[in-house]
């Protein structure tokens, strides 16, 4: 099914090409921006704005090395350097060497006030939250991931569970829908392509992204209405007055341009999916494209306005069974337009605000059928329209070098229209499930509308030179659900304790709520009412240590207790069905609670041209249903991630490997259940204990190699990427059937379907 769908891509992969991440370039960028990037990645730099002003630019490309060495090289032409003191790299002035027989460089020690202020501002500005990861632009672009998708890089993080087929991921035992995706300050609305079949790609161009910040748990109070995590993305900053790219690949054709002029900055990205050009039409026509644009300009020295727009369009037909007698086909037509304006104000050195006005218009039509007279004959038509208008404002007040206060409000007005109709007739094995009717007919319409409101405050204190504490409180409410009282209060606490110069201990506890979105009404499963908000309590302890050779070690322990878990629907044997709600193996799960526990150990190092990482996660995710614990369908007890990358003057090489325990599955038995009036035996198929068995372990090794060439105008890059290079067949699904055995008695037989096969892709990118 999915394996077969992607196998067709394999046959034509040599005809395609794609965009490639470029080498890190520093020339022309503000020095402060470069230092801030290293600082965000966890390297302890501190500087005074009087020394490192905004107009201080990098004048020469540094040689590769550790972050401290790179910063030393870009500071040297400006007669500045860094000194390591009390666990922090301080930017200081460099005094001219004395005239001696042999020149010796001396460093002037700045006044103690400068050191104190810079170090304190850096410490109080640091994010105290646990479970935070940063992925830079170069890593996103050189990571061997299907479809050049920035969200797939997140799958490599400890605590993430993903099949590889979907761009979505589970964080620490939570559902995929429990992860919020934010771009340039705006929480995106359903930013995926092929959404009605596994959300295979995101609608975000990896070339347009400057970096990704990920919370797999323990996120601060300014982020709400999600129980498991957030993926925060910022668009790339213009490094030159004008830069353009044109790329083509198996997966998409792309155009990108970015630049700046005076107080104006812009970025434009457009991509067209190419799968419809390389896949035979008998397997479908997955046509889609997306456009992203950003235009920012300074209204004054202290105010900046940016206009952002993301538009995605899908006209997708997917065919899993091509035989006329068993044809299975779904067509999906989706338009998703999101526009937001952001105004950033610096009222003073201490006070700043960010105000966002957003509009969303979303349309989706799903039309499909199944024609297998031995199992199921079904039709579905599902139409949904959603509109949203939102206003959000965030405030930051640096009361002192030891005290930071953040607060904000959110107003969101939404309306939706649902029009759903389906029918199905069951034959053969699907008709033998207990309680299964021979025919099902459903029709429902709904038009919910109302508001979502939120407010938060977070108060951060530097209690001692080595201790930072933050408390936060968030309030959320929704009126479109029709519930009389469902407002939510979410308190959160975090502590950062430095232990020596190279070790940090982080502790956090928080309550996180998630309402059912206005677009998430389960109308396809005959549910026409919204459920109350779910709740999760996170308790996390983490320790990070950096060895003197810059090897970074990290250990985190987490416990997640989930309450008010809303009912959900799953397919026991085939999660890849085109019309999942009409499958006979569809079950309704009503957990009274859920729980996830785990331990994550990771190690990484970046040195010279090399970087490598490895992680191991032990975890358990389960639901309590009818006083019995059942594994969640994405539970993976053991998971190992690892890989390395090498970057030279012209070549980039990378490898990533993923191994985890097989996901749970359920047995099926054929049982005689009496006889019919004619004396013939009557059989039923009875599922065994849910998720009591497991598929074989999942394993995949992915590689990528790229080469850059200087051409008359700009550079030309080519790459080869191979996902699942060993072509391992990782089981995803079981296809059950019933046949007569040698004695003429009915018996069950089954076959497996698999996740992605070996999938090569080649590409070319012209940058100028």
C-alpha cells in the first residue's frame, strides 16, 4: 500500500533532482547575529551592545573551528576578542601589543561593571525550560530526510516517535495532534500536504527556514493549548542584498529569493510538488504546491512591521488498489491560506511588545470510494470550511538584570462548516466482526462558531549567580464547544541550577491543557459534539554537561500524567486505509487516563568539519481503559538515534540511523459462533487483547552526499540521498483475509504491508 505507492518513486528517482543546503557563510552578517545564534545553541557568550553594535559586520570568512574560535576570528578585525571567565565567553576590547623584540598580544580587562551587566543580561535572558532543542539551518538542509522537510529533522530528536511516512511525530507518548507548529510567531493551521493520507509532507520550505527550536515537553507559559510540545521556526535572515535559488527534485521544484535594502527585508518561496510527474497515474495524481512570503520594514528605529503569508493548495488523488475489482481511491482538494501581520516595538531598553493579527481561510473536500465486493463497498464525501481571525500580543519587561517578566493575551474568533456523508456494505471477513452491521449509512452537518481566549504571565528571577527560577500561569477558554464551563488554568514552574562551569541542572513541573480544535470535530465517526479540554501534567528533570573537548552530554527523565483524555478512534490492523472511518477494524477508545514515562540520554560533538550525535530513549506510553493498561499504538520501549555529518570546501556527507522497538499490534482469531438455521456453522472474527503483541523492530539507515561547483554566476549544487538504504521492510500493517484450508474449513490468513522502502532522490540547486 504505502510501500507500493513509494516504490513507484524508486523506479524513476534517477530522473529527479532537489535543493541542497549550502555551506555556512558569515561574511556580511552582523557580528551580533552570529554570536546570538551560537548563544541560542547553548554556547555561553555575553557582550555589551556598546562594543558589538548592530552595524558591526563580519568582514572575512573564518576558518572552521569551535564556536569560540570562530567568534574570535570574526571579532579580530574590529579589535575585539573573547575571554572565558566564570563559565562565560565575554566579548572585550583588544589592546595593541607592546613594542617588544617579539610581538605579544595583550588583552585589556574591561571594567567590572561591564562584565557584571553583560553576564547577568545573558543569564536572565536564557530560557529556563527543560526539553528544549535547537536545530540550525545547515543541519536541516543536510540531514537525509524524505522530501527536504524541516519537520522531518525533528524526528531525529530523543522522545520523538515517527513512522517516516508522515511528517508528523509523537512527542513523549502524546498524539500527533498534541504538537503545535509555529512560524515567525504564528501558530500554523494544519500546514501539511496530502493531509487526507498520512500528511506526507509539510507545507514549509526547508530552504526558507533559518532554524528550528523544539520543545518536546516542559514548555513555558507563553505557549498554550497543546499537551506535548511545540516546533518553533523562524524564516531565514537575508545575508546579502539579494540572493536567489532555483532547484528541482523528485519531490518538488522550488524558487526562492531573499534580500534587504535599507530598512526593508523580504523573502519569497514557492514550491511545486513533482510526485504527480514521476508516479504513474494508475497510482494517483498527488499534485500540490505552497507559497510563503515575508516582507518586513522599519516604521521607526524602534518599531518593525512584518507581513507574512503562507498558501498551500492540494489536488490529490491516491489509489492503493488499482485492480478494477478491488479499486480503492480517494481524492482530496484542499486550500489553506494564512496571513499574519506582526508589529514589534522596542519601547525602551527594558520594555518590548509583539502584536500579531492573523487570518486563516481553509477549505477541504474529500471524496472517495472502495470497490471490493469480497470485503467492502463504500463511498464518502467530506466537506469542511474553517475561518479564523486572531489577535495576540506579548509583552517583555526586563525589570532588572535579575528579573524578567513576560505576559500576553490571545483572542481568536472561529467558524466552521461540516457536511459529511458516507455509506458502506460489508462482506466476507469484515462482516464477521462482532456487532458489525451489514450496512452503515452516516450523514451529518455542523456549523460551530465561537471564540478561543488566552492570557498568561511568566516571572523569571535570577536568585543567585548560578540559579534562575521561573513561575508561570496560563488561562484558556473556548466558547465554540458549547460546554457550560471549560476554562483551563495551567500553572508552571522551572528551575535552572548551574553546577560548576560546565554543568546545568534543570527541573520543571507544569500543567498543560489542550482543547478540541474547531476543525477537529469527529464527525466522520458520527460524533457531533466537542469534548472538554484534555490535561497533562509534566514532571521533568534534566542535566547537561559539556566536557572540555566540547562533547555535550544530556540526560532527561520525564513523567507525563494525562487526564480527561477524550475518546479517539483507531484502526486495529490497517492505519493506512484511505477511508479509515469505514474500515471494519475501526474501534472507539475511551481511556479514563493515560501515562508516559521515560529516560533520554544523548551525546553530541561538533569539531572542525565533523559533527556527530547519538541518543537512547527508554519510554512507556499507555492508556487506562476499563481498569486495564493498554499500550498506546505508538509506544516504543527502546529507541536509538545516531548519525554524523562532514562538511568540506565542496562536499557534504551525512548519515542518520534510527532503530526502535516495533509498535504494538493486535491478534485476530476466527471462532465458530453456533450454526445457522440450515445447520451450517457460523463464524466470527474476534480481536485479541488490544496492542498485546508487537511488530518486529523498526530500523532505517539514511545517507546523503552533496557537491558544490562554482559557476559563472553563483554556485551549482547536486546531491544524492537514499532513505532506508538497506531496503529493510519495516512492518506497519496487517491485511487479514479468510480462505478455506485443505479440509475445506474457513481459516484466517494474513499478509504484511510496510513503511517506506529504499527511496533514492537526486537533485540540483542553482544559487546566485
